[in-house]
């Protein structure tokens, strides 16, 4: 019995640190961190990944989990894992904001429905673009990319060595890039609906008796949907480009930390 306990205690202590980082990453990661993935599933995935990460953490100084240094190290693992998942979440946020902007311009934002993915209400276009983003995420093996980035993070930020605040600073600065990318993708829809509304305004000034604004909502919705069909075709390509940009940002931070 003592031999079994003596074998399990070091193993559990070694598994705890990669488990904390994996669990934090799965909490903020796209798709895998959403509400439709149950917490026990994420915990089991974290345990499985923790076993896979054991060779990478071998030889690292492991503090006592019940000591003050162990608590600080656990917080560090949670911050690093959460930052990696949050960085990958930026591309999904671009698609979600694109759906919100498109719905606002077309007029579909008035129709809300319960979204089982996010556990809140969302419009139809945001839900559709969210499904497209999920399909692209698995099509490019985004779940395997997450695991690869997580494995590289143990070399850049070993357990107990701390982390650079530059990682969080860089991710915070990239939030502005999310707004810019979403507006750039939604620009054709915004421009087309604006042109229709300006044209209806001029026609209403020329012939006020026609009451063209009664048809304005239908025409704006029609032209917005036509432009949306053109924009959706380019969403997967832009999603891949934005994912590569986020991965390059993480690689730069890892090279800076490792160097």
C-alpha cells in the first residue's frame, strides 16, 4: 500500500500543473470552451492532455501544490492557458461581430432566438456564421492546433518559471484588431444598405406621395441578403488568415520568452 501511495503522489503532483493549464485553455478556447461542451468532458480532455504533456514537463522544478509557491504556480498555469485560449477566441469573435453588424444593417436584429451554443439570445445571421466558423475550425484541425500550441507553451513558459506580462498586453492590443476585421468584412453590406437608403431618400423627396419608405425595409433587407450571400463565401478564407495571424502572434511571444 505504501508503495502504491509513493508512486501515485509524485504522479498526481506532476499531472496537476499541465492539467491546470489545459483546463484553463479549454475554458476560454473557441468551440471547446462553449456552453454546449459539458464541464466533465473538458475535465477528461484536460486529464488526457496532461498525461500527454508529461514528457514536456519532465525535469522542471515542481513546487509543492499545497505551498504558497504552488498556489502562485497554479495561478500562472491558469493565466497562460487562459491567454492561449483567449487568443484563439479572437478569430471567432470577429465572425460573431460580423453577424451582429450584418443583422443590424439588414434588419434581422429585431428577431432574436435562444442560442443553445452561447446560452443566450442571438440573431439568425450570427448563429449561421457561428456554425460556419465551427465547421472551418474543425476543417483546419483547430483542435489539434490548440494542442500543439499548448505543448510549445511548456517550453516557452516552463512550470514555476513565471510568464511575461507582454503576452497579456499583446492579446489586449489585438482586441482592437477584432473590431477592425469585423467592420472590414461587413463593409459591403453596410455600403449596399446605405446606398439603398440614400436612394430611397432622394426618391421620396422627388415624389413624396409615393411613400417609398413603406417599401424601404423590404428593399434594404433584400439588398442586404444579396450582399450577405457574397460575403459568406469569403468567411472561411478570412477565418484561416486570421487564425494564422493569431498563431504568428503567439509564436512571436513564445520565441521572445524562450530566447
